[in-house]
């Protein structure tokens, strides 16, 4: 093997080229099961690349089950790895919107995704890199769990016990707070988790079935701008959404305490505010916790993509500072692994476990499928979850940079990119004389999954921007093509024209 084998311009990164070459050799039978592969140092020297580049490729091959590490003995081709007959790629067929089809993510490098009518739109928000998920490993774990009889029983309302144990250990390691497995509750989605918390904490009111802010009644702080379904769900549950502005330091706690002092709940995204991307500053975190303690209110911490921070380490959760046990923490597996998983989880105060148990038993969703939960528990306990997050953190930093670089030539025309420290999306400011909502409408009609910032905030005044996902941007060429198409759709010529 020599460096010329990895020089394909279509590959997005060196480690992806190394990974692809090894996988091809294993699947073709040229590397046999049980055969020892080169050490990290030897291969890095042979190819003239950094050791970390080879490590990233090997980590992916290990995570997908192509290689196995045997300590000092070295790294070997897995015994179960066997030649895989190559199939011609399925041809993308035209059909009505929403019809079942097979498609690739943006760029030609990823595997075909069986989209079932819901393939990721271009630059879609909240969808992880589907071309990078270790499908072979996941299929093996899922098949193994399917053979176990326990997966045929009715799921426990609060969640599968081994998964609750695995999540408790993971949160202790990654988010800096300790809890017992009984404090972890598995739910199908963020909205189900919020509804469960409102029920368990007896916060629901008689209901104002709109999102009009009020200063009295059962109020709940929501971020402005913020994720629209939050206010909509709270209103349906009988809580009055009370809009608290967000600035460069995150939620304006002083404003909330002054105008909505008697609210019973605050729903916040402190690690990576949705959608602005700012992190809640430490003084405001302390102020928010103080307000909740004094008012005997609750904080619902939505940590929807806190794993992905590109400068420094992931921020500790707000819950790690919660000495008064007023924070309900919500995390998601669907954004880390894949959306079809439909699994999220809550970490609740020890004093409220009984109330959450009762609320789980009467929840409409009736529990999550145990088969999926069991496979995820094995995915976490086997170390694959942490390795996958580490790989995606590196990959997303690269893909974010590629999209930002492709957008940068349009800055003189008023399209300015503002990068925050983490997350799975970025904001693209638009010219002052353009309507971001109209631009987003045109783009969605053209197959994009972007959103307008003004539609995520109370009122139409304020900053105008497009919210763009970058996780499925496969290469620099892909990024340039997507940006060129985006600009054509919104009626902007290229900078060279």
C-alpha cells in the first residue's frame, strides 16, 4: 500500500480515504480474517500522514467491526469479516414528493440511505451524518438482541433497566453529575420528555390553547428566539409561554425574573442555545438556579447537541451545578445516532423519582420498544457510543468549516456566517433588505431543509438569518455546489458574475 492509493480527490479527508481502502481490501478478501494490520506508527510513516489521521481511520474500522484490537499483540482483521459481494448502486428514481425512494446524502461519497420518503433535505437541521453511522456494527447488535426472548415482553414505562444504567454512567462521565439508574427515564422524543415533566411536576393548568404570553397563571419561560415546538407544546399543556430574550450571553435571566418572576418552569438550551448557538454564561447559570430555588420553580435543560463542541471540551451540564435539585435534564440519542431510533431520556431529581414513575405509567406513548433500547445499551456499554461521538465531533468540525468556507465569498453581499463553539447547525445572516422567511420558503420548495430565524422568535423584528444544518455536507465540492444552488434559489448570482 502506498500513498498514491489514497489520493482520490473525491474523498473528503485523509482518514476517510484510509478507512475506505481498508474496508475495500477486507470486503474483497485481500485482507483475511485474523490477519494483523500495520501499527499506527508504521502506517503513518509509510503514508506520510499524522498518526492521529490513521487513528481516526482505525477507530472507525474498529467501531464498525472490521478490525479488533488485541492490546500489545496489535490490531487484526475481525474473524467474522468476510468478502462482501458488491452490488450496483440503486438508481434514484423520480416520483411524487414523499414517495418511498432510495437516495444519497449530499455528495456522492456516502452509502445509499433507505429514506422511506423522509430522506434528509439539503442542509437539514438536526440530522446526524447518516453516511458515517456504523451500520454493520449496529445491525449485529440489533440481531443479537432480537434473539433474546426478553425483547418480546411489554416495555417498562420508565425504560429498559440496562439502558438506564448505561445512561447514568455515561452522564456521570460526560456531563459531570452523578445519579442512580432510577433517576433516568427513557422517552421517545424531546417533546414526550417535556410533556412527562409537566405531568410529573403537576405544572399543567386549565389551558390557554395559544402561545400568547401572560404575566399571571401557570407560566413557563421559553427562549426568544427558540425552538418553536416548545412554546406550542407548553400552551397545549395549559402553561402560558413567557418569552425571555436571548443575547450573546444566553437567556436574559434578569429580564425573566423581572417580568415573569412567578413562572413555574423555565425551558432552556444552555450548552448551545437553539437556534443562536450561544452558551449560557456562568453568572447567568447561577442566577437561573437561584431564581428556581427561591421561586420553587423548575428548570428543564434541553441538551440536544451538547456533545458537539469544537473549541475546548464539552461544557458541563447546568444540572451539574444544581445543588437544590430543581433541574430536569433532557438528552437525545436520535441526534447522536440516527433519527429513526426515536429515543431520548430524562435525568430527574432523586426527590421526584416516584412522581416520574407514576407519570410514566400513565404516559400516552406507553414505553419505548425494548429491542431498540437493549441494542443501544450494548452500543453504549461496548464503548461504541463514546467512540462514535468522538469521531463525529471531528467530522462535524470539518464539515462545518467546509460549509462556512463555501459561504464566505458571499459576505460582501451581506451573507455573513457566524460560527459558535459547537452544535450541528450554523446561522447565515442575510442582507438587511431581504426577507429571511421568504428566502426559507423558496429554499424549502427547492429541496432544502433550512429555517428562517425570524420564524423562531416572537415578532418579526430583529436579526434576519437562515439556520443551516451542516452535518451531511460530505466534501468541499459538495459544500460549494450546495451554496451555489442556495444562492441561485434566492436570486443571488455568484461573486464572479
